């Protein structure tokens, strides 16, 4: 965007200087007046980049400055650079305005251009302006017809996108509910069948022990009690809906893709799936990736990210979140990144943030416990 402004500024300077040079070559002695009109034009030009709401008034000032500068020519030939300036002004009008003002401003530009060339009035010139006016009006009409068509398509696309995201959220919620119901069903079956069977077994062992008093029954009883405790732990774990480790990261990515318009490419390599993370390590990785993706959704123009997990040599675990940049950015370390760095340092890891080949990269690593 900034580069476009500088290119436009350079083009306007060249056209203005060329038009003034042609006027001065014809014997004009109003160089101070021409340069004052040029200064007025560029004052409006610079204000337009910072006061977009006043673009209509600033365009009018630019039109008036060009018209007054070249209304009274001192030579006997047509200045082609003046026509080029009016043409560039029409292009600026299409860029900054819309609606009825565009038609009105186009007519005003044609009239101003006609006034500056009245000294060279001829049938050919009049025919040229009539043809140009007809072509411009038709072009503007077709442009806005096409623009409204695109706007309608954009509205339909946004409606479909909203419906798609809602259906995706509903699907994820339904999958979670279905999975939880299956876990509860399995937990009840284990509790009702295996748990009750082990309880009855303990009672039978106790009866047999009372009958003959053999010490072996105590050992069998201890084994049965341990089996019953493990069964109860398994049932309790099935009732809990907490997901940790890499499974939680995958669930996070699915959730963000469903709720936000962000495209995430997720990949694992070099033993990332086979290693086991401790609860602290899994929490650090989850929070770091969550913070990185949240920053992309909040600050990045392109809602696109790549998440990579790897464990080279099964000795170090590394995660990397990459976001392609559309323009040069300046970043500073805020509270979220500092918290991410502190968490990694607590488990003996480190965090690196850098820009490489137009990509913003967040990379964290830590050693795996033996």
C-alpha cells in the first residue's frame, strides 16, 4: 500500500513538471503561479492518504488546481500532459469514491478538460470529447454493475461460510458428545459387570478363608482387591473428558479451524507420535501453540499457519508454528510471548522467534526426560 502511494506521487510529479515545462517553453511568464497551483494540488494529494473521509473534497481541490493552472495557455498548441493529468484524476476518482459522485466528477473532469482546450476548439476536438464522454459513462456504468454483482457474490459467500462454520462446530460438538456417551456406556458396563463380579469374588474368597483358614486365600484376596481398585480407576478415567498431550493439540487445531477462518497445516515427523510427554511438558506445548495461533488470528492479515511437531533422536522435542507474511512487520515481545518463554525455561527448554524468508516463525524446544 505504501509503495503504491510513492509510485503515484512520483508519476504525478513527473506529469506536473512535464506540463509546466511545455507551458514555459511556449513563452509563459507565470512560473510562480503554475508552481503555486502544483503545491496546492500536492497538499490535497498528501491529505488524501490520511483523511480518506474527505476524499471527495480533496479531489475537487485537485481538479480546481489543474484547471486554474492551465486554463489560460500562452502558446498555440495543445498541452498533452494536461489531458494526461485529467485522465489520472479520473483514475483516482474510481479508487477513492463510488456512487453518484463518480458520475458527477467524471462530467466535471470532462468539462474542465474542455475548458482548458477551448483555444484549440474544432469539430474534431468536440467529436473527441463527445466520444470520450460516452465511453466513460458506459464504462462507469458497467464497472458499477460488475462491482454490485461481486458484492452480491461476496455476501452469499459470507453467508455460506457462516453456515459451514456453524455446521463444523455442530459436528465437532456432536462428535464430543457421542464420544463421551460411549465412554460413559463402557464405564457403566465395566462397573456393573466386572466390578460386581470382582466384589462377589472377594466375598467368596473371604468365605473360603473362614472355612479352612489357609494363608493362600489372603494372597488371592489381595490380588482381587488390587484388580477391583484398578477397575474403579479405569471407570473413573473413562468418565473424565480431559484430553492431554498431542491429542489435545489436534483437538485445539480442529476447534480453531471450526470457529475461526484460519487454515492450519499440521504435520509430525521424527518420532513425534511415538514419544510420551509428561503432563507439564504437554501443557507447555499446548499453551505455546495456542498462544501462537491466537496471535496469528489477531495480528496477521493472512489467516494461514503451519504447525510442526518433531522429536529428533527421541532426545529433544521441538514444535514450530510458521505464518507467511504479506508485508514487512515490526514485532515486540509482549506478555503472551514472555509467558511462553518462561514456561519453556521451567522445563529446561528455550524459545526462538524470528523472520525467515517472509515467514514469521515461533520455535520452541526442550529435552525429553530419560
